[in-house]
């Protein structure tokens, strides 16, 4: 199964052109994967990796497509690149990923697992294991229900009984997870990846971004400080900044929050400050161009058109990012 932490996102000439081309190819590969056209997905990943191969998640996702296509040698090649070149260590996900079942009987599979576990043991020697385990359990609880909700929403629609039922379960789990995470934050502060690992560290953001506005406002300064101390991701902070801005009745800064118009059944970028310079702000936060980001919602970004419609007067909307 393809990796997506926030259930939101995925991505020789000039640098700017190359980066844009890479993200476009990765986005197309992801779309083909979702459509189960694994041959075209693999072709797009191959094109993208001619430009760069620096994202462990992207290379891992490519391995999933290759395995589903039956290209086992290529799948193992990409898994090893993700692990050895890009330090992709999510062995827990690797073991349970049904996309990779066809690889399990190979000796290469056991070799990969053993090498990865050895590397993890060395890397995590000084981790707070009990705290890491607690956060990873919350991470799984947060993401599994969201994947189920998104799948139901995509198959049956936003207003379907299936999506509505899962959304209620999701909100209930969010409330329980919020209690657990705020207790951790109040006791330990924003614990960095050097103490609990990247996935466990990311759990703190995931739960807070799903919380009520008052909670987001309370922990936003803590996350800002954590980013300065390399204990949190600047990309994740940008998303939380946008959520808080909208919650306070202001326009978002980075364009990360997407709305859905029930009348037209289309998605759109929620109110955004200074659309002309959004890519500059996104780059400063480590985010890619907004035109690449919104593709996954079938939005074509046009700053001039956006300023005309501005999204301010849209009705019957719901945040989906």
C-alpha cells in the first residue's frame, strides 16, 4: 500500500523545471496506481527517477507498483534504494503491506528484512522505546480510520451513509487520541525524531491538526519552537498554520487547506492570502508549488482566476485536506 502520512499528499534543464517535472511524473504514477494500471505507473516512476531518486516514500511506492505488476526484481531494487539510499526504515508497514505479498517467498525478502532490522536497532539504540510505541499505536489508529473514510468517500460520495458512519468513528477516535497526545506534549514537550523516530514524532502533528481550534492555538507556539529546534517538520507546521488561520477567520498562508462545493461537486482552495506569492512562501516552508499540490483534487491552479472567484463566498463547503 502506498505511503501517505497526512492522508493528504504525494510528487537535463533548469532546476526549477526539473523539480516540477519530477513532481508531475510522481503524481501521474500515483494516479495510475490508484486506477490499478501498474504498468503505466511503473513507467512514470522510471521517468521520474531519471530526474532524481531522493524520496524514500516515492521509491517505496514505486516498488509497490512494480510488485503488483509482477516485476519482482525491480521491486526489490527500488525497496533497497528506499532503504539504503534514502533511509526508509518503516519495517512495520513493509511487513504488512499487501502490495508486496508476491515478494515474501523470495530469499531477497528475508535478506532485506534482516538488513533493515539491524539498521533500525543501531539507529534506535537511544530511543525512548515505551514512548515511541505509544505514539506509533496512536499513529496507526489515526491513519487506518482515515484511509477507510477516504476510500468510502471516494467510492460512495461525501454524503453517503458509509462515509458518514466512518466519519463519526473517526471523530470519536480523534477525541481519544487527543487526550493521549496532549498528555505527552504537556509532560515531554514536542519530542523530536531523534528520541522517538520520524513516524512517532509525526503523530504529534497529526493528532493536533485534527483537534479543535482552541487546542491548535494552544500547541501552535510549541510546534513553532520545535521546528526551530529540528524537533518538528516545517512542512507540517505550514499545514497547522493554515488550519489555525482559517479557524480564526483569517486567510490561509500556504494554500494547504482544500474545500468542497456540494453544489458543483468540485474542490477548491480555501481563502488564501496573496495568491501571487504563495509559491514563494511554500518554498520557504519546504513545500512544492501549489499547482502540483492541488492536482490530487483535480484543481487547476490559476492565481488570476482564483483572485476573481476568491472562494470567499462559496457555500456548503467542507474542509477535506
